[in-house]
């Protein structure tokens, strides 16, 4: 799991939506930017309650 800021969240929503690409190559450029940002981000632990 990764913690992301508001701008990266919106980019991820754009990439996973069904809207057509606004400009040629825009999807690939956004995807490259997301990969760069996520590769730099520290992983966040996912803790589930109720440890039995």
C-alpha cells in the first residue's frame, strides 16, 4: 500500500477511468510519472485489527 497526495490520486483516477485520451501520448506520460513517484514512495504497512 502506498500513501499518495491529492494530485497523484487524481492522476490514478484519470488513468483508470474510461475517458478517451485528450492528447496523443498523454496516457503514457501520466503512467510514467506515476511509476516514478510510486518507486520513490515508502511502502505503508497495512494493519488489520482483531489479531487472533
